[in-house]
C-alpha cells in the first residue's frame, strides 16, 4: 500500500509544480483596491465612460495587463509606474472625444512616467491641472504631453516641485503665457522641450542656473522675445539648443562658447543681430549650426572656422552677410550642407569647395559673387539640383569644363569660353567654295569698326595666343557693322571683330605680331600665308 502511495505522489508532483507556476501573479502579489480603482478611473477619463476596466482587465498588472500601463512590485504589492495614452501602437488606448484629465492620477504616487499623446483636440479645450503635482514629486521622472491642441492655459508653476523629473515634454499644444521660473528648480532635468506652443515673454535668466544635467533645451516655434540670457551657458552639459522661430533679438552672448559639448545650435528665424567670434570659438563639438533668417550683417571671415572641425551642417542664408566667402570653410572636411544664399557676399568662389569629400548640398544663389566657377564637371554631376548659384549677375561657368547636361542653372557662360561663330569656324576649318573655304578662297568682308585702346587690349589678351602692341592712335569711336558679301550675317561677332581689329590696326601701321622666334610679321602677311587670295575692302 505504501509503495503504491509513493508512486502516486511521484506522478502528481509535476502537476503540482505546473499548477503553482501557472497560478496568476495577482494571487501571489495582489494590488491595492484604491490603486486599481484609481487606475480604472484615470483611463476611463481619457478613453470614455463606456470603458469598463474591472470587467476587461480584472488584474491590470498581472495576467490581464493593459496596453500602455506598466507596474512594479513594492513591498509585495503591485503599483502603477507608467501610463501612456494615445495612438502610439496599433492596440494602444485612444482618447474619446469627451476626454478629460482626471485628478485621480495624483493618487498613483509610484508613477514614474505619464505620457498623453494626441488626446485633446482643439474642439475640446482643457487645462493642465495646476495643483497636486507635489503628490508625484517623489517618483515622477517623465511627463510628456504632446500634440494636444486642446491643452490651453499656462504651464503650471507647480511642475517645479517635481524634484526628480528628468524629462519634461510639452510639445505642440496650445499653451500660453510666460515660462515659469520654477522650472529652474528641476535640478535633475535632462530634457526640456516646450516647442510648438504660444509661449511669450522672455527666457528667465534663472532657467538654466541650476540645470547642470540638462542635455536638450527646445523652446522653438513660440513667440519668445528679448535677448539670449547668458545663464543659458551655465548648462554646460547641453547637447542640443533649439530656439528657432521666435522673436529673439540682440547678439549672442560670448559665454555661448562655453558649451563645449553642444552638437546642435538652431537660432533660425529670429531677429538676432550678430555675434563676436568668441561666441562660437569654444563649440568644438558643434555639428549643426543653423543661423539663417536673422538680420546678422557684417562679415564672417574673422570667425575661426578651423576650430569647428566636426561641422556637418552650416546654414547662414538670409542673414545680410557681406564680404567674401571664408576660405577656411574649405577645411571643414565633414561638411555636408552649406547654405550661404541670399546675402550680400562678394568676391570669387574658390574651387577648393569641390574637394570637400562629404559635401552634397551647396547654395550660393542671391549674392554678388563674381568671376568664374572653377568646379570640375564631376562636382556638378555629384551635386545635381542641390547646387544653386543663380542670381549672381557677374558669375559665370567654364564651358570647357562643364558638359551640356551639367550646366549650372541660371549662370551665364564665361565670355572667353563661348563657342566660335559659324564664320570663324569656316575660316579655321578651311572649307571650299561650296559654302566652305579653303586656302585658295577667302571671304570678302565689308567692315567698319569702333574700338578703344582698352577694349582692344582686353579682347586680344583674352582671345589670342600672341603678344600685341597697340598704338595710342586707335581711340576713335565708330559703329561696328559686320556682314559677308552675299548679305548673310555672322552667327557670332566676336571672332570677326578681332580679325577686324587686326586689319584696321595693320592698315594704320600701329599693330605688329610678336612670335616666339623673335620674328615680326604684319597681319596682312600672316593672313596671306594661310589665304593667298585674301582680299580686303574697308569702308
């Protein structure tokens, strides 16, 4: 009998082990009724009164967990530590049209993270609770209210009591008013993002006095005014500073250079008026420097661009900049994006920019740049539509170095590189009488010329390989008219003008050709060597 009992016990042992493992955790670690009821009421306030949590999720932290809700054990009991409401995942809890922020959330004292995303539309306005935040001060680390256009009112000053808060994100809501100074009490804050609201007033000088751990500060897309307080520079751990799309004015504080770990500085679309070179000198880690659409003015040549060796994005467009493009920018080997468009920059464009290995966007349009673009064809091919240099009236490109398909848009071809005329081609190719010329036939040309000494010297120097001496006699002013004997007009006039200058100068005895063999011949002699039947008629 004993033998059979021991066998039975041995067979039942696996069943007992399986039963103990499969037993609901709530039987081992129960949840306080007040905690569970508060959770149900909080979620019901967001998703609607028809939501019945007690029936759907009788054990919200155990075997019937709620999507977006996390729990932890404290002293053998379940407590809610995170709530996330909004269309984040396919099965996330979404807010109802009549959603409301239940004050019972302040009973969940173990809460570490509260995230409300796209819950309150502009059709139903509500305010962020202004009191009782101190109940969550011990544990709350993340507060994120994002894309709730129905959230109106001011940022509660009581948020400054959340002494362990590490991330405060109030983005794309409809919050108004000034930034509360109490936010400066959040000494463990690492991320402060208040962008996309309607905040006004100045940035409190005390905001960053105690935020030594702050990594990200984003106050963009508001209506903030005033100047940048130098206290911002006390947040020496900052990685990203975004104050774009506000109404800030004044110059950058020199202390900004103390932010040695800063990788992004975005000040676009403000009314900032400039900075000393010291403001940027210490930013040795900066990667994205975005300053466009500010009435900056002045030159940027004196900045020590060589120290910003990690720079990948530089946007200085629409800033009223003058002077030349700093050649030191060519030393920024990691640069990918360079925008200098719509300024008053002058001078030439140095070809070393094409050698930047990572550059894939270059905008120089809307300036007063001059001279020839010395970039090779492979540069234009690589950049494509991300290169812009139009609206620089005195800028041109080298036709010899650029294929037809890669011509920079809106830029003229340099004059000395323009294609020769049909008439000039016919002479150089030596075509015959069937519409072409050879060495025994040459066109009869009727000419009248206007030329000045300066013009002759310029065109001869640019067009012809030999050295010319021009007498002071050629100074008269006449009208230029060129046509062939049969009445056909030349398709391009410059080559004919140059030959005309040759001939007129020769007839007046003021022009000779100097050739390497130290022999001088007249223009007429040199022409006869190539075209024996050359005839000239001058009127």
